C-alpha cells in the first residue's frame, strides 16, 4: 500500500520535473499550475497533499466533489475536469474555481445562464477533441472555429483557454504533436475571437513534461502523485 509520505515525496518529484522541463524549454515554471487529480482517492490523501503545500485539486465527477468538499478545509480549490451534465451545473458552480471541460455549446449556455442566476462569473476552458475521436468529448477544431463567436456571446463566462486529452500513447514523445496542435489552435482562436486565451490545460502523469515543454499552463497529474487508481474492470476470480 502507498504510504501517506509517498504523496508528499511524489508531489516534490513532480514539481521538480515541471521545473526542469520549464527550464530546458525556456518557460517560466512559476507560470505552470500543478493540478493534483484526486479522483477515486480518499479525502485523507487530499489532506496529506494539502499538508505538503498542494492547494488545487481536480475531480472528473461532480458527485465526488460534492462528497469531498465539505470534509476538507475551505482553502482547497477545486477544478472540474470531467464532462458536466446540465442538471449538475447549479450544484457544482459555487464549489469550483474552474471548469476545464466545456465540450459543447449547450452546456456553455447552461453554465452561463445558471452562473447569472447565482451571481457568479464561471471561469471555463474549452475542451478540444483534437483527433476528432468519437469516444472523446470536446469541440473538434472545425466546430470551435464555427462556434467561438456564440461562446463569446455568453457574457457571464470567463473563457480562459483550452484543454485537451490526446489519444493515449505510452511514449510521451508521440503526444507532442497534439500539444503543439492545441497551442497553435489556441493562437488561432485568439486572433479569431480577438480575446486572450492564456490557459493551456494539457499533460497528465505520463506526459506532463512534454506538455510543459510545449507551453502548458496547467498540468493535470493524478497517478504520479496519488498512486494508481483502482481499475474499472472487475478483478477476475483467482
Ligand atoms: C484522470 C484524469 C487525469 C489524470 O490522469 P493521470 O494519468 O492519473 O495523471 C487528467 N485529466 C483528466 C481529464 C482526467 O480524467
């Protein structure tokens, strides 16, 4: 079993690898936010990370944020990184400082409307499905070019950047072209929309260093900090 002290050591090691990747690629390491992805892990693990100076955590399910948030100090900052359904928007908006996963126009409209009703200005990222994978959420590059203006018309939203989950490849170097593509699309959308999109949310446990080299401003790191998650597959009988 992973000891609690491993979490502190893992955090330090991930931070050090971010610093090194930023240094060798001419980026400012201080401008890279480490989002600790705590999904499936218990509040005790989050508390340990908090004690080690980690304040910002990512969850992919609203339900899990609703359960964990009241059990932890208020200084914990939450980001939603998984798909959001309309009927959960009202509950989650007051609890999260950023939603990374705005993946279609309708949910953006719901967040905008409910944000207005709650007196909030939600900070969001646009999720991009770079490889147009049918199994993945997000705007394809074509779709976002087409619908950017409609997103910018939603006046409660602070649209702060873009996010991607590239096709998995065990070799991080093979994912680099996707990170480059996301950055270039971001640059294009800034010109198209006439507004800055400073945040690039990209890179996970196995490829965050490459993402930092390509300009990531938020890396979403789970298993490299908290250890592996329980497998979704049921364990076959022995
Ligand atoms: C689970 C998850 C991560 C973290 O994955 P690790 O490989 O454990 O680092 C990052 N982003 C999203 C959207 C996730 O769902």
